[in-house]
């Protein structure tokens, strides 16, 4: 993905757009944005690099959330392995750890839920950017997240 080079002012606008999911009326209320809603709409319309940068930021965030799910699944799997019991070394001494079947089941449920959530967010960088670039991205994202 090619990052767009834009002025500091336009970067602040793109960041505000990211925080408001593209709602320019709300973005205009940020202290870092020196335009009212109408003026901001005109600035964004006349400077497509702002919207392009917003799309890059949105794509990065969506990919980061997908990665975050994978990291959570791995952590849950590690905890589940520990819940099966075993041994642990403390100060050079081996201590037995009893299994916790209830925790194993609860962690298994959480892993299954995270996997299902991850399947709903299986997005490549290219697909994410295409999705974010659509004019009706808000509706597409809502449908995608609600599926």
C-alpha cells in the first residue's frame, strides 16, 4: 500500500475522519480541525488526497483488528494448555499443577467465539482498501460487521 504524502493539516483532518468513521460533521468538531462542517466537506471534496489518506488509515485499523483477534486466539490457546494441568518450575522446584476442566471448557468456548469473529474479519489489505474506498463504505462496513 502506498502511503499518501499530505500536509499536516490534511493529516489531522484524515485522523479526525478516522475517529468519526468518515462523519465530516462530527470531525469538524475536533479541536485539531479548523473548519465547520460545510467548509470541511468542501475541503475534502477539493482535496481527494485527504479521503485517500482516510481510507489508508481505515484499512490499517481494520487489519490491526484482524491481527488483534489472532493474537487473542493464541493467548487463549496458551491459557487452555495451562488449564489442562502439568508441571511448573518455581525457584528450581517442580510443582504439579492440577487440571481445571471447567476452565478448559470456558477457554474452548472463547476460542471458538474468537475464531468465528475472525472469520467475519478475513480481509486482505487490498480487499480492505477497496471496501474502504467505496462511497457507501459505512453501509458496507455495517453489513460486514453484522454478518
